[in-house]
C-alpha cells in the first residue's frame, strides 16, 4: 500500500481507503463477510475508513467501532458525516442552514457518532450535504471550531452534492474546511477544473468517492441489471440512467489493457492524479478489498491510455434521480 499526505492534517493515509456505505445500506451485505473484508483491508495496509450516521442510522458506524476495537494497536483514521436535519439528499439551493445544519444539530449528531464509533475524538467530521450559500454563516463555523477546541473532532470536511463539485469553493476559502469529498472517476472529471486546483492551493485533503460510478465502471452492469426495491441502486439506476451508463461503460471496453479489469483501470485512473489524497471504493467482500487495494502499487497507466480516458469525460447535471 502506498500512502499520501492528507492535506494540512499531515496524516499519512492509504491511497485506497474504504467506503463503508454499502456495508449497511445495500443488499447482499453479511456481517461476518463485512468484518472479514474490513480486517483484510487493515492487514493489507488500508488505514482510512469513511462512514456516516445516515448509513442505516448509525449501523455503519457501529461496524467501524467493532473494527477499531479489533485493531486497537494500529493507527486507523475514521471519517463520518452529519446528516442534514431535514434528511433530504442532496440539498437544494433554497434550503437554509437552519433546515440542514443548525449548531445544535451539528453538536447532537457529532455526539451520536462519537458514541456509535466508541471513540473520544472523530478524526474527520463531515457535512453530508452542502450549499455554498452557507459559506459565510458564522454559526456552523463556530460550532465546528468549538468541537475542535473540545477535542471531539480533529478535522472538518464537506461532502459535495453529486455533480455539483463547485458548490463548495467559497466555503473552502473560509479556511474552516480541512477536507472535501467529491465524486471523481473516469466519467466525472469536472473536479479537475476548479476544485482540485483550489484544494492544492489551500492544502485541503481530497477524498475521491464513487470511483466506479456506483458500479457502472466495474463493467459488470447490463441494461437488464435489477436490484431489490429496498436497495438504493434501484432508485438511482432508473432506465434512462442505467441504459446511458452501460453504453458509456461499454465504450471503454476496448481500452482496458490485457490482464486488467475495468474496475482496476478505473482506480488506476484516479491514482494517476496526485492531487487526490485517498479513494474510497465500497468493499463488501474480501476479494473486493484484495483487488482494490492491489492497485496501490505505484504502477500508473500509460500516458497514451490516460489521454484516451480523458476523452470519456461525461459532464452531467443533477436531476430527479441523481440524489
């Protein structure tokens, strides 16, 4: 495993982190299998784990708690997130700070996450949605500053709404944000335009989420793929999204090098960007952990392949199903 410095925090975090959403909110997750996958990831050098209270109302955080106890001798970093008070994802321009993150709500859910995680201090506490219109509201700034002073959190981050990568630039400029979590993959290259340069300038850590475009970039989805009704993906991959996504993935197949899967190519594409601090693919099975972590070996993609993949940038706008 290779490591990178996580912005101004100075933490040395694994290039491949661990996204814990699917452990609690997607179908097909079994407790023993989940724990085994987490343990293998730790054994292979993964030390950054991203969860959230909203992942089954704290269940994912309690899974992280068990993991931390099993590996108390290791330096592991856990990032979690405060849900918006109105529990609506994503946020909308007309939402107020009071509707999403009033100070008492920030404190309340930080306390809940501390209890679920079984820790005295949260490494990275993030806002699970964000609107740049809240940037200058001193109430959230004062709330997180106080939590830092009390030793309850070490760093603060924002998780940017899907396909709204610039909806946080003014917030970052306040100096109160230590990390930003954003969708970045072969299709979603837009963060390279404005967000990444600003993060580099301000020494802000970057967490690349959704590296496989919710599964499209694994190359395993077809236009006939379905999910149970209670699985989040059944509401995201509506026909107009699934069909277009599969077509875009199919256009990449001729570019996948011999001996490499599309998923591996997708991760290596992100790793080639040195501005990214860590990537958080979901890994519900041990074989996924081994495969994904195996890409952190210092071997990048060729310049020619990178140039071809750059041509597959797919700029999308938020819509009713994008959540």
